[in-house]
């Protein structure tokens, strides 16, 4: 039996917009087999990440978020653990379409 699914919502603050941060998150989340999305927030200084998958993979994603790509500067990562909903079909940039029943 596989690892139970978990979910996390993280807000990453710092120099994280306009430098490829969303693509960085997208590539790592897909590598880890996670579902959810990454999107810029309207304040111009933060990115929201919502991801579902096995908890160890989500913890690895949080480590990646704290590191960020080369051109970024991550000042803070605020993470909130949640129950997985199974609502996302893959991982994308912006809000992804909910999984169809």
C-alpha cells in the first residue's frame, strides 16, 4: 500500500516573481509526482504553491522552495498542511482544472 496523500499550501516571499520561479517549482513538483499549482500573487513579491502527494515528497518540495532558483531570493516560506482533496489533475502554472469525476 502506498504512502497516504497529504497537501500543503505554501506562500513564498522575496524576489520570486519575474525570475523563473514558477517554472522552477513546476519542474520540481512534476519530478516528485505531485499535483496542484503554482501562481504569482498580486502583491508582486510572493508566489503561492498548492500541492498534493506523499508527505515526504511535499517536504522535499518545501526544501526546494526554500532554496529557489539561482536568480531568486527567498525571504520566507509559510506552509500550511492540509488534507489532500484529489482535486488536481497533474501540476500546472496558475489554477489548474479540477479533476473530472
